[in-house]
């Protein structure tokens, strides 16, 4: 009779592994979406920073333009009043310096505007790609989530079908949340997972007599070969 219950435990193990794979695939799709969102956020932040820099350059340009106008006006006033050349020269030199700086600032403005435009074009393409990938990922996630729901129902049903001894053993082992699951097998008189040595008698009781036994060390439930 134990053959039937061990078969159900084996099915439980198989379905649990399947659920783990599905949850892993859901996690991978969520990571994929997170990476896309991060790329979009980084690009948006880069554009915002570039726009801020552009505004600062434009502000500097306008301030320099005011200085140029002020210097030219002052030089013209001094000329009109017949002032000496040495008094006029500093204003003319300041106007020339401002004019040179304005040309440099114009080049920076042009370069910054082009970079912003290119970044916005890239972001637009990234958002379109992200929407396509999100639709694909969301569809896969929803499919896997529905599959997980069905697996959970089947797993609950298997637990309910087990006799009390098997059900109690399974639930206690599941509560420990052991890595790679609650089951193990014999492997040349050792536990397959933790390599704890077991006697030939115990190995026979597990694989031949099909008795319900736990590994004394890792506490996993032994599944007999042939089940």
C-alpha cells in the first residue's frame, strides 16, 4: 500500500519542482522588466540633467550678452564725450571678450540641443520597445501564474489524499523549507543530498520494504527507488 503513497510523494516532488521552475521564470520576467524600467529612468534622468545644463548655458549667454551691450554702450558714451583712448580701451576689450565667449556658448548650446534631441529619440524608441517587451512578459507571467495556481491546487489535493502518517511527515518537512525540496534518495548507503551514511538494513527498509523514513542528518524524506 505504501507504494501508492510514495508515488503521490514523488508526484508532489515533481510538481513542486515544476512550480519552482515556473516561479523562477516569473522572477526572470520581472527582472527583465525591472532592467528596462531602470534603463528608461536613467535615460530620463540624463535628459533632465542635460536640459538643466542647457538652461544654465543659455542663462550664461544672456548674462554675457548684457555685459557686451553694457560695455559697448559705455565705450560709445566715452567716445561721444571725447574721452581718452586709455579710458575707452578696457570697455572695448571687455566687449570683445564677451563676444568671443558668446560664440563659444552658442556652440555649447547647439551641441547640447543636439544631444538632448538624440537622447529623446532614443528614449522614444526605448519606450516603444519596452511596451512590446512588457506586453510579452506580462502575458508570460500571467500564464505561469495561472499554472502555479493549478499546481498549488493539485499539491493541496495530494496532501489531503495522503494517510495521516505521510501527511504529517510531509508537512513537518515542508515547514523546514529545505533547499532543493523535502525529499532525497539512497545513494550507495548514503543520503543523496547530505551524504549521511546509512546502514544496509535502513537502505533495505527504504528501497525494498518501502518504509517511511527520514534522513537523520538533513531530515529529508527518503523516496524509495521504483516509486
